[in-house]
């Protein structure tokens, strides 16, 4: 739009120098500035060290958390070059750390494959760190340079002698960018353990406070699959493993089936996790489907039935790792591989290896094929069951569950659905809500545990049907986010053993059947108060024992304290005031930061293995809510 009186000239063009652009638009480089982006800095530095391992020059990485918000990563790779760059006249080390798109990843002779390909990793970390120190061991000397918010504060200096080679990077993410965020030790532990599985010749040591863990897995991703399946029950003993390197690419995969009804597929390119999959996953699925169908036909296990892609994935645990010379990713955070040629390369390698394995392992292969055939039969039965809960339009009220008290708001971004435990609490919630934008769906008792039931049984459950109809998106492969009826799906249960169990059952259902809702940040858990505290006419609510003690101390003597046993004890006004009023309530957003960790947790807590569940709860008693075991 042109506004009269304004001009547009050279003075309006702002030139950002050095790494200023990164600091002004950090989300362009690390995704966001929340917990995810904060830890992305760590991944960038670790990935650089892993790239040295991929190139064959590094077999040891030490990740040390210096305190809650700084870290030091040391490797025994070649060490970043420190000699003078012929084009700039500056040390190569300073160029790499202070200049975007400067690095060895552009030169194919330095790195044939690598996770970092844009040359922005360490420089972006530098730009977003209040302080950084890089030390390089090369040529018998120890070189050092210090930085502050992307700017070199010292020249590259020789500060001593050194044995061997390698690089050490200390950095402290800038509080101006990330606030008071702290390291999630479990998340970091999961990532470094994952990298150790993906690089069988690599040892990674994680040091956090007094804790020192060493990770090394000579069996690589085959051991990774076995580890994932530890909390599930495998239906065949062998892990199917294959590896080939056609035409400069690397294709490696491992898989094993278990008794569950859900696939767990982890995919990687040059050790970088591809959370959204990509062409390598498409190729893998295509090869698996074709190989299983060919086996079924050859062994005459079915007259005329062909299993589909979803059927062969039921209960599979698979890890796919490809090495690609010039990977094409969607964005710097590398969540999805886009190279079209990779699909065909992976498909051929996986198909050939599977066909050979099936021929040599007839007994186990038949178990796998029969599971796929069983899944196909269940899918066809489930298709009929799905039709009974399918909604034609987003706001078609004539086909909503009768127990749903819907809201008037038709803009889903403003609408909220409270899933409430019990008819009593549901009644209070219906009376206390703001009916303009808050809908209430009371559930009777505990829903079916979807971790232990196939889709046919799940869809026969009346409470599950009500949930699917109310939410509107359908489930599984038929899930359609555009038909979501409420921007917030809020689980509201009692703060006791039964309430915690119901909440976990609901989250398990959403995770297994409507996972995009969690990934998109649409699922919340309400935090009802534990205590009502009053003195005279002054009434306060406490959401923890610590808050209760603080309020009691502030109010002085003759204080009344009521411990709420459930939501049903609150009248409509109290429930609104404490748990439903957007201006005062506490909501916890449910996030899936690490798919493997989440999958393992649901398998432990809701699966068949009671002993594993007991062990987990006992080991994490201070961190998890108590469940029936």
C-alpha cells in the first residue's frame, strides 16, 4: 500500500552486519526460542563433532553440562583449521565461528556426508550465546578464541601445548534470547544415546553434575531396535538388519515386530533425526509392503488378499538411517528429507535384503506375514466401525454425542472442549462454564486402554466414540485437522489415583490415535486446586502443598483448610473460579518433545508388562503421578 507523503529510498534499507540477522530473527535458524530452540544449539555443536566421526576422524565425544544453562562439547576429531584463510586474511577458526555459510561442509573433500550442510551451525550458536570459547588442538598446540554474542573478543591465540587433535566448544545461550531456560538432562541423554546407536564406533560421554554416563553400542541400530522393544513383547527373536552403500549413498535399517498395534519408525539422515520422515521412509514402507505380499503369495498364506501399507506396519519397530552426500531438507531444523532419488535407492536395498531374509527364516517370516494379514482383517472391520463415528462436516450438531454440552462459538480457535471425569463433575462444569466458548463432555468411568486393544475394540467403546465425535477430526489415517472443532482440548480429572489413571488413559488414546493434536499444541491438562483455605470471608486456593503452607502462614491463626478429593466437591462457581476461568486457571500444555521417549513411556505405563511398570514408577516416584499397578 502506498501512503502519500512517504518515500522509499536507500536510507530505508537496513544492512545487518555479521551475525546481527541471526539475533534479530533467531527462529529462522533454530525453529523457535523456546525449549526446543534452546536445545537446538546443543544439537548443532554435537552434530559438528559427530560429522567428524562420520568422516572417520573421531571416536570420542564428551558432552559436559557445566551448569544449568551452559555446556562444553569436546571431540578428538581433526580440530577446526586455524591457519589463515587465503580470501579473508583471517584465521579459518574465526571465519567458521563468526561468519554464516562458512565451513567445511561445502567442500566435498572435507566431508563426504554430514548433518550440517548450510555452514550455519556453530556461527548461529555463537550469535545466540552470551559467551563462547573455542579451543582447538592441532600441530601439538592448543589454540583458543573467545566470543560474545557472535563477535570475537580475542584473536586466535596459542595458549599452550596439546597432545592429539580435536575441538572443544564452550557456550552459554543468551538469556536475552532464551530467558531463564535450563537444560533438560533427560532430553540430552536421549539424544546422545541415540547418536551412539547410530555410530557404532563412537563413544559419547555425558557429564551432568556428579553423574557420568558412557554410551557405546557396537551393534548399532540393531541394538537400538532391541532397546525400544524392551518395554514391548517381540513376536520373533531376530532383529532384521541390513546395510549397503550403493553409488556413494549409505542405507542401513533394522526392524523387529512386537505385539502392539502401533508402528514405531525412527528415521535419520547423516545421524540427524527426521521427525517428519521423508523419501527414505516412503521407500522403506514400499519395499516392506511389496516383500511381505510377495512372501504371502509365494507361501500361499492367502488366496487373493494383499495386505496394505498400514497392515505391514502394525506393531513394527524400525530404525532407518541413510547417508546422503547432498541431502535436501525442509528447513534448517532438518525434520524431513526431500531427495527424490533416495526413495528408489532405499526401496531396492530394503526389498532385496528382506526377500533374502524371509527365504532363510521361514518360521519368523510367517509370523510377520500372519500379523499383517490379521491387521488387514482388523482394518476392514474397523473401517465399518469408523463409519459409525465419522462426521460429515465440522459443526454438524445433529450427529454429536448426546452427553456433549456444546458451546455457541463456531470459531474453533476460540472454542474449548473440557473432557471431564464423572457425571457429578460434568454437571458442575456445565453449570459453571461460559457456554459462549466452553463445551463440556463428561465421561463415565475409565475409557478402554488402547495400548492393549486393537482398533475394532477401541471403536466399540462408547466413551471413545463420544470423544471422536466431539473432537471432530476422526482418527488414524483418516485424521483431518481441518475438521477440529475446538482449539483447546482440555482434560479435567480429579487429582487422585483414579483421576491420574483416567488422564493417562485419555492421553494414551490421543497419542496413539490423534497424535497431530498433541504435536500442534491443542491438548491441555487442567490443574484443579488441591486445597481451599479460608479465614473469615477471605478465601484462597492452593495448587500444591507448598502453596498451601505459604497461604496458611500469611493468613495467620484460625485458618480453615479443606483438601479437595475430587472435582465433584466443588460447586459450579468454585470450579469456574479455580479451574475454568481463563484469567485465573492453570493449564498444562501437553507436548511431545521426543517421540521415542513418549512412545516408551506409554508402552511402560499402559502396556502388558506389570513388572516394568512397577520398576518405572518406583524409580520415578518423585516425578510421575501414582497409577494403579
